[in-house]
């Protein structure tokens, strides 16, 4: 298992696991939220629109676009996104200088700058191992290759 210590904006620190080292107990809630988001029509619409516009990362959108996307997603999807971010952070943080316990309650009591930095660091590789909704090109696909009619 590989754990790396990172300095935080307030001189604190956080020890992060590699995404591949996250225990299954912490991965399952993340996958559950990912599935709920994938089933949310408003979220799916925003993702599809962003892909059509060539958005590949958060750096590709400005603040106005982000606000527009958030308003289209609605409260349910935004709440799921907040939950997903929290669970991703908790799954990656093995320890920190903000008290003994790494928990959702402790996470939400952190200063905004520390939370934002953790969210940024823990997003990397977050969707690895998550559900793959890309079309199948396999001949033995039980639903026939999705690209067969293309």
C-alpha cells in the first residue's frame, strides 16, 4: 500500500492512499453514488451536453458555465455530487492533522480551503473502476454490439 503525505493550505497535512489501494468498504458507497448519478436524467443531460461541447475536465469550463450546469442538474444531482466528493475524500484520506478520526463529520468541519484542496487531490483517478457505460463492440455482447448498426 502506498500512502503519500500532502501539505495543506493551512500548514496541516493529509496522508492519501493511491486510488488502487482504497479498501472495498470505502469504494462501495462511491460506486453507489456514481450509479445514482448515472441514472439521474438531469445529470446525464448535462454530461452529454458537456461532452458535445468538448469539455474534458473542470478546467475546460468557466464559472458562468459551471453555474448554468448546476442549475440544469438540479438539487438532487448537486446533493449527490457533494456526497460523491465527500466519499471520495474519505476513501482516499488515510490520516490527517485535523484530529484523530477521518470521518464525514470531521471532513465537513474543515476550513473551505482545506476541503477544496482535498477535493481536488482526491478527484484524480476517482472514476477508475467505476461503472463503464461506453458502447460495447464485443461480438458476444448479450445486448448485441451497440455500434453494430452504426
